[in-house]
């Protein structure tokens, strides 16, 4: 038989491979969005503050009083979003975000004895991906360096 004499494939046969190729794509699992993809205004109060409180207590520290607000950054006075925290003994800390984004530049300030902070420190400046676990662990680590947590 010559090529021109061969019968044309039936429409059902022509469409069969396409249908089977589409089936795996339809059954592929959709990955849920990362916690860090939530809007900043939800992420901080709903996820970061409770996780931070739990981690401080698990580390052996007292439950911190935490708040999330927009205001003047300690020391320099520029506007920022911040997590304000306090621990017994008039120990206070501020985690400041320069923009409403967990990936924005961050600073931390600490104060003991009720005084005002006099120094801002960069916070998580070399990290490519900022996650909830990373923010919490590094903040708790920083508070422990102050000897504010656990049996120091």
C-alpha cells in the first residue's frame, strides 16, 4: 500500500494520546502555598507572634508580652512595622521591618532596666529565604545571647 492509499486514522484514535497525556496533569497534586506567602498583616500576628511565644517558653524563658504595630523605629525614629516584646525585669526588644514584607530589611534593638535602646543591629541580612522558623529561631537565639532566657 502506498502512503496515499492508507486510510486516515479515526478521530477517536487521533484524540486518544492527547486525552491520556492530559489525565496525569489533571491528577497532579497542587502544592499548598508556603506560610511565608501569606500577607504580612496576617503572617505576623497569626503565625509569628504565637510561634515566638511558644519557642521562648520552650527554651525556658517566661512568656513574653508581644505586640505588632507600626510606629517609630527605636534609635532612628523612621517609620516601620515592628514586633515589640517585653520580658520580666523590664527587658524589652523590638524586631523592626522596614516595609510590610518579611523579606524586607530587618533590625533588632534591645533594652534592659526600662531604658531606651541605643543601638540597632541588622537582623537576618545574609539569608536568601526568610521563613517563619528562621525568624523565630534567630530571634530566640538573640534573646538568649542577652541571657534573658533559660538557666543562663
